[in-house]
């Protein structure tokens, strides 16, 4: 129930309680806030842990992919070193490549997630 501005909440609550006497209980939303907050605390922690695990897994996969890429390009690194590139230049080359891949992923994944959400909503709410 929504009250008009300036209405006496306590008086309205008493009148409603008298009206529904015994068949229902009248309470204000503030009375439930603590219970709702406590009920949502567990799932919030669970989702946070799942998010942290997913982030850790993603970091491991990116690290693994870059390590394999570097190992497979050992010959290219040797040629670059023979042509006069120092370790810092080669390191920046691979770091730049990783940054570009990371930015592509950071831009592409949310867009794909939003598209998937819209498709799922369109199918679910037809």
C-alpha cells in the first residue's frame, strides 16, 4: 500500500490491523529489512566466491595461452635477438600482444553476454 505524502503511518497501520484482525498481519517494510539482508548474505558470499574463482581461472587460462604462444615462437624470438632486439623489446612485444587480446576479450565478452541475455529473454518471455 502506498500512502499519500503527509499521511500518519502509525494511524494507517492501526486502522489496517483493525480491519484485517486475525486474518493478516500489517507491518512496515523497515521491519523486514534485517531479515532480507540476512537471507541474502549467504548467496552474496557464494556468488562472490564463484566470481573470484572464475576470475582466477580466466587469469590462469590467459597465462597458459600466452606461455604456449611464447614457447611455440621460440624460433621467432631467436631471429629477433639475432637481428639486435634486446630482451625488453621482445618482452614489450609479447606484453603488447597480451594487452590487445585482453582488450578484445574485455570488449567482446560483455557484448556477447548482453546479446545472449536478450536472446534468452526473448525466448523465455514469448
